[in-house]
C-alpha cells in the first residue's frame, strides 16, 4: 500500500528572517487551514517564552548594584 504524506522543502534567506519565517508559517498553515488559530497561538506562545528567556538572560547579565565587586586580588570593593 502506498504511503502518501505532504512534505515541505524550504530554503530560507537568513538575511530576511521575518518575511521568511512568515512565509514558512503560511505554507504550513495551508496544509492545516482548520488549525490556523491553534498554530498561530502556539507560535505566539513560543515567541513569548523565548522573549521571556532573553529578558531573564539580560537581567542576569547586569551586575547587581547591591553586590560588592570582586577584584582580582581576592578583596572586595563596594560600588
């Protein structure tokens, strides 16, 4: 018995990430039009989760104003 499944082959231009990603989303949605809202909600959640991770990483990279700065000689120096 033949097994048939739709398959997408995608080549992206990394110099234009936003329009390329949007084009991929629309191509995938074309195969599941009844699931468009669920797909978009899932993508939106993934985007928000990633943005939260980036914000947390940025916050963690900033020095805490209440923490003393450690010098290379092992002594601490308050800000």
